[in-house]
C-alpha cells in the first residue's frame, strides 16, 4: 500500500479521534518518540551491531519499529496542526541548499540548482 503524507495524517487522526483522551501533549509525544527511536536503535544494534539478542527476546522487525516512529511523529504533527509534507519540503530545501557542495558527487551527477 502506498500512502501520501496526507493519507498518513488522516488515518492517524481518524484513529486518535475515536478516543476521549485525544492526542497526548507535545512533551508526552516527545517522550514517546524518544522511546520509539530507542527501540528502533536497539533493533539496529541487534541486526548490525555486536550485541546479539537474548534467546528469550522477541524478534521485532526493524520495519515495525520504523512504523512506530512514523506513527508517533505523525501524532506530534497532527497535535500541533502541522502538515508533514510542508515540514518535509522545508527541511529538504534547507538541506539541498546548505549541503549541496558538502559531499563528493557521483560521476555525472549535478547539484539541484
């Protein structure tokens, strides 16, 4: 399934809107995001690092953890009435300008000027 950022934000909002509690506060969402990123880091460490999982630990997919991060990040954006596409565009424009000559380009590639 392919989702646009608008689809993602609407689906998350539809889910959260069915509960009286609604979205958590920005501070609570930041804590949740930190928790989820930590779980993703743990999976990365198990797959690519030296620390192997214990035999008793459940095998979680890195994709699942990334999805959890995306969910919480979307909750954060929705709770503050932010558009993920706009936030992404602002970030990419900044990065493409600031870092356009920072890295060694592949042969035949030119900067986005």
